[in-house]
């Protein structure tokens, strides 16, 4: 029952994000707004306890969520053969940029060592 409650909370946050995005005419998709709201809500212990079982369940079955993507790729093999090299280049470049930005943000967020710690 706990995983279902957590899943219901996750869906509620997504729906709230959709509603906010629609009502406020935001240029950001509703699920992104809902994820940001979930990030803020996860600061509270009751929300963490409610979402943890659902998150564990979803993570344990994460590989199943890639099946629709794999089927989608297989249905567009002609596009893949025509634009495969460009797709690989874009995927590699965007992955590298994402990793570089993540590293820079982490470096920026880390506390700076004092002069006493350097000695």
C-alpha cells in the first residue's frame, strides 16, 4: 500500500506541475514544473517517507521503462540509418557538455579549503 501512496503523490506532483504550467502559461513543460515542486517537497521528512517506497519500486524496475524507447527506435530504423552518424555525434557531444556542466556546478558548490587546511 505504501508504494501506491508514494506513486499517487508523484502523480499528484506531476499533475500540479501540469496545472501550474497551463494556468500560468509557463514556457516550461508541466512535468518539469512538477519535478521542481517535488524537489522542494522532498525537504520534508513525511514526503520523503511517502515517496521512498515508490521510488525504490520504480528504480528496481527501471529497465522496463526503456522498452518503449527501444521499440520506438526499432520502428524508425530507416531514420537511424540515414542520420545515425549525426545522432551519435549529438549524443556524445550533449553527454560531454552535460558532464562538464555538472562538474563545474559541483566544483562551484564545494566549500573552498582554507589556507590552514592546505598546510
